[in-house]
C-alpha cells in the first residue's frame, strides 16, 4: 500500500519492486502454486474437452454491471478478476491483443484506421494466423465468431477470394461491418452477405443471440467441443436499445464519482483546456448513460438465454462462460466529456468474469490480468500449449482457484493518437480525451505514465483510487529512472521477455 504521507520511502520501494520483477514465467509447470495440479490437468481431466463461450462487449465499463442481473449472477457463480486491464482503451488495439495474446507493439495495431490501425493493419501483420480461432480449430474444436470483428472490416470484403471473405480458423462466421445502430446492417454469414432491416426481429444483439444458441445446439449434436465468441456492438454509441427496452430505467442519471467534474491536480498539458461541465453537458451525460444501460439489457438477456441453451443441450457442466469488454468508458470523470482512450481506470480497467468446470463460486482474484492473457487462456483450457510468441500468460490456474504466487507485478498500456479521424467511430474531440501518444505501467497500487510530449503522471491508486493527484513531480531522479527502465523493458518486450521475471518473486496479497 502506498502512503501519500511518505512518498519518498514508498515510491522507492515501488520502484525497486518494479525494476526487480516485471512479469512471472508463463511455462505450464510454473502456472500453479506449490502442490497444485496443473491447470491443464484440472481443465481437461474429464472425458470431454471443455467448451468455451466468450461474450465480449464494446465500451462496457464497470458502472454498467450493476444493471445486468445475469452478469451479476456470474459473479456469484464463478470467479471475478478485479484487476483486469486492457493494453489500450480503444477498439482495434484491444481486440487485436485479445485475438493474438500480444501487445500492440507486436500486433502492429495501434489505432482504428490508417497504416497502423484497424482491420488493414491486422491483415498486414498476419495477425489472423496468430488468433486463438485457428489454434483451437486445429485442436479439433468447432469454432464460431459472431458480431463485431475489427474497424474497417466489411461483410462484402473479398480479400483476394472469389466470395465474401471468412478469416481462417472459424467454422461459423456471422459478422457485421457497421452494426453500431443495431438495425439496417449486413452480416457476412459464412461467405454470404445477408441484409437485415429495421423490424424488431432485426435487432442485431437479438440476431446474434439466436445464432449463438443455434451454434451451441448444432455443436452439441455433433458431439464436438466448441469455442464461440459473441462480440456485441453494444453498448457502443449510439447505444441503441432493443425496442422492448426503450423505456427502461426512466430518470436514470450517470454516477457522480469522486472524480466526476473534478480537475486533476498537476494535470498534464492535454487536460489544461478542460473546463467544468455545464448543466447541459451533465444532462447529456445522464441521457447517454441511461441509453447505455438500456442497450446492455439485450446483452444480459442473451447471456441468460445462452446459459439456458447450454443446460438444455446437456453441456453446461463442460463449458467455460467468460464475460468481458474491450475497454471502459469515462463520463465526466476528470472533467472529460464521454469517451475513452485515456490511461485512467475508467477506461483501462474492465469487467472479467468466468464460470465453468472447477471454477470456484464467488471468488475474487486480485492478481494483475490483461487482455493479452485471453489467447493463452483459451488455448490452455482446450489443452493446447500456447505458442512462445504470446506476450500474455494463461489465467487457467487462477480461474481454478490456484494461488499463483509467482505472478507478474506490472502491466503495459500503450496508446497512439490516430493520424486521421476520418471514418473512425471512436474519433475523440479534445474535451473527451485525446491524449498524445503514451506508454504506461499499471501495478496493483500505482500508475506511471510517459507521454510523447515529455509529460509524466504518477498516481498511488491505493490512496488515490480516482487518480486525481498527479505526483510525478515528487519522484526522485533515481525513482524515475527505475520506473523508466521497467517501462522501457516492457514496451520493447516480445513473447517470453514480456513474461519472464528476474530477481525476487515475493508473495502477492491473498485473493478474497
């Protein structure tokens, strides 16, 4: 715990810890606590390889979970990762990290469009071949992907093929391009473009729900293990609710956290023009928040229906059900108008829950986890050894209640400002958070940020959880140099060097 009354001594201790320990080893034998069986053995000891259902939402922050009863039930029935972060609070870099298990500096995807972003950069860097889809398909899994892929992808894209392109590794492919409005979109359904209209039955989240349940049923009938990702466009703006939910939660207002409409002490330059929220802006924030809540009602209902289908098909006991988000979303915190792309916890800290065979009920895991861990986790659960090129490590042991004393102490977050905002649904005006390029370290109790313009931020998240007091100016030269060395090592890491520890591996705090 960092004590703000003793910055020198505490910061020095943090810097020493960060410099000594980057990340713990990711080998299969080291992924468990002493005396525990390997996660692979516990995950695949049954007669059948386990199934995986992954629901990934778009822009869903922690403050929406309380309005999702089926997700809250997942917290009760399974394990919640309370320190789960994303490599970048932006769609394409985050999703590329999920697919590949790599940081943006290794996927080559830093933005949503242009030379270093979106679907084009994902293809150019051969990231499709690194995805968990092909890996699990080779292992005998029936694989399905539905919903939102990457910005720039269009259902009619051919990518040097004779018919609309289906990426390698997916047996079932039902993917939209511009599905944000939830109506009047096209789906690439296994190589055939199918248009949808504006009738209630065309509501995209409900269409995905129906297709997902059909996929589960056909996979169970075939007797094959399956991996299904359903990636919703909700609650991303315009946050269109299902017609049945349009009048839900009347009068709802956005949370007034301690950071709401508060300026940051010693704020970086990019925040200097932020003014207090006007009354109209606060009303707009409330309206937007209410729409976001209404839009996730269909997502929550889909989760409930999928869980029922798994039970009806007799495969619920053999299925891991994972829920998460590609990034968070701020709404007035730090005086930032609604948006993302910052390094604050409102944007980079997201929900992550899992239920399934051997997963303890009601457990909360505080170990640092990141979206680069999803790829090796899915492979580990399927009994597949993740390749050495992944930067993350499997969470399978933590999912099954193992202590994992030998664990990482720091995570990397890296962000590039887009060269162009044309055609980017996440293009941010300055007052909603459009910082310069940055790299950051996140530990369990601190955040350190380096911006490309030379600005620095440091927060003790233990004593300042809302990240309102930038204490970078209190760092000594030695402390700053130690943090810089750790950050430099991470932002240039690749595969094993992203996971390998050196020096002490002191015991982490116990999980709840």
